[in-house]
C-alpha cells in the first residue's frame, strides 16, 4: 500500500469517494458541481488542509481529508479528520489505520499539532470501534450546527 498526499489528478476519485460516503452514511446525494468545487478547493488551497490517499496496485482504495482548527487555549492546531472513505472491497485491511498513522507522523513533523478530532454518525458503530481501536476516545462535547 502506498500512502501519499492527494494530487490534482486524484480529483475524480475523491469526488466519487465523497459522494459514496454521503450516500452510505447519511443517505444523501450531494450536488455534483458543488462537491467537485469543494474537493478541488481543498486540493488547491493547502492553507485549508489536505487529502491523503491510499493506493494499492495503482488504484486509490481509501482517502481522508485533514482540515485545521486553531486552538487559542493550546497555542496549537487541532487537525480534523474528515471525509474518511475506504472502498467496500478494501475494508478491514488496515487502510484507514495506515492513513491515520500517516496523519500522526505528518503532525509530529509539523510540530504544532495538539491533537486530532473527527466526527462520526451516531449509528456508525463499526467506524466508532475502528477509531477506539486506534486510541481515539469519545470526547465530552456535543456538536451543533446551523442550517446552511
């Protein structure tokens, strides 16, 4: 497995993964134009974050996005892990674990990352167990949002 930062030529795969993840986890079909622009926005604006991909035999099998949140309390960044997706045929093979380990390594190299955060659907117990197995723990916060 090759783990690497996503490039412009990965746009189609990342859009496809995001669309599949939204459908699978929330039963949502995302607007293709908006989604494509959003994925491309992260690919072309490294100040917002980055994507990592996992390749096997020349095919992208999994990906995740990392976005940044400044913590004034800690004088450091939290890295938010988002848009996690592994192709169904490649699941339970350590792809997410590999991506997460690479995120940890990159954060350590950067030196100003104080932790990692992510959100997960309340009913997605398989993903929750995966995150727990990798040493993440449920935090004490609820998440709120306003409607878009």
